[in-house]
């Protein structure tokens, strides 16, 4: 039987989601939240959403339950070669500049922060290969996301037609092997420089295990964040970047009101940020 999400429960859940994920969850999306929480409430046999929140805060197995719940609260929408304007700037300007700066044998380190099921990380791997980063150890691509189910899919590297809607079949067949009907697996040479890690953009220190990154894509995730979370994420992205490193956000995102001293750069069809070579 359907259980309602009461006013006070909704308030406490919105607060928990804000603390855990940085997401703003407005009252107009209350019914959506109820339907997202319902499968976990029902699976645990709990009588209310209040009891589910109590379980998440205090149960000895709360971490495992959190991992099961987070995929219900995230939107993993992504596809290969998304937002081509930015990818063209990366191909025509960023990767050539990095190749020149790093020299033969230097390693380009690229990060897809909030990588969903890996489409963006593998897109970066392909772009870098096409730009000549093919030698042993010359490329390291990291995909990071808070959603463990999305990371499992990224690791598997097998995609259906939906993930290829921004590309043509020639591109797909060049970089992916068919796996049965309407599924394709990323080729070994594209997969080899890519690894996936769990990480939460609104937690301190998610970047600690990473060497300084030359290029970070953090796209289509801050649209879900409240103001405090955008600031927290921007501070973390600054820490993750090497001096001189590049940051690309999604088209609908900006750091306009964020007091982190990135340099804004504009190109036709794209804008991006740089951490200056020398910190002020
Ligand atoms: C809409 S997808 C964007 C994927 C890809 N960056 C793109 O632009 O196509 C948003 C992703 O952000 C992840 N995400 C949401 N909140 C996050 C957080 N606090 N830290 C890290 N990842 C988060 C979600 O799990 C989801 O996979």
C-alpha cells in the first residue's frame, strides 16, 4: 500500500539529500521524491519514510543502504560526445597545448567528475587518442561519481543505442565492438587508460588520491546543487586541478557568483575556466 511522504518527512529528507549530495530538492518535486524512496522503504519493510531516514542515519548497515538508495536519487543521463562545442575546444586547443607543454612521454591527466556510466570518460579517452596521446603511459583518464551503480556500469563499458545518439555509426564502430543485439563494448585501447573511482563533490578531500589534473570536465551535475554545494564543488575542483589546468562545466552551469579565482575563457560555442599558472 502506498505510504505518503508527510510535510515534516519531506523537509527532513530534503535536508538529508542536501547534506549528503548537495542537491536542492524543492517542494514542487515532492511526489517524485516519494516515488524514488518508495522502493527502498518497501524492500526494508518499513512503515514510513521517517523510519527509512532513521535507518539511514543510525542502522549499523547504513552505509550499504546509502549505496542502494543513492542511485534512486541521481540522474545519470549522459551520452558519448555530449556538448560538442566544448569537445571541439578540447580537441583543437586544450589537447594540443597540453601535448606541447608535457612533451614526448609526458602524461596527460584528464578527469570526468560526475562521470555517470562512463560515457564522458571514454569520450575523453577517444579524443585524446585521436589527438596523439597513444604512447604507453601518456594518458590517464579518471571517472569519478557518487553513484556506485553508475560506476559499475562504467566499469562494464557496454552501452545501448541511446548512449550513441550524439555520434554516427562510423564513430561507434571505430571505437566499440558489437556485443549481441544493440549493444557495444568499449575497445580495449580506449578502456586501457581509464579508471573509475567513487567520489562526492561536496565532501572534503575527494581529490586527495589523485595527482593534479590537467583537464577536468564537471558537466551537468551542478545544476542539481544548492548554492553552498556549488561553492564546495568549485573549491574541490580547484584543488583537483594542476596550475594552468582547464575546467569545463555544462552549458547550463557557471561559476559566476563563486568566489574561487578561476580565469574565465570564452570561445565560439564554449566557455571554460582555468586555474592560473601562478596562484594569486
Ligand atoms: C546528468 S549526469 C552527468 C553526466 C556527465 N557528466 C554528462 O554531462 O553527460 C549527473 C551525474 O552526477 C552524479 N552526481 C550527483 N551528485 C554528485 C555528487 N555530489 N558528487 C559526485 N557526483 C554526483 C550523478 O550520480 C550522475 O551520474
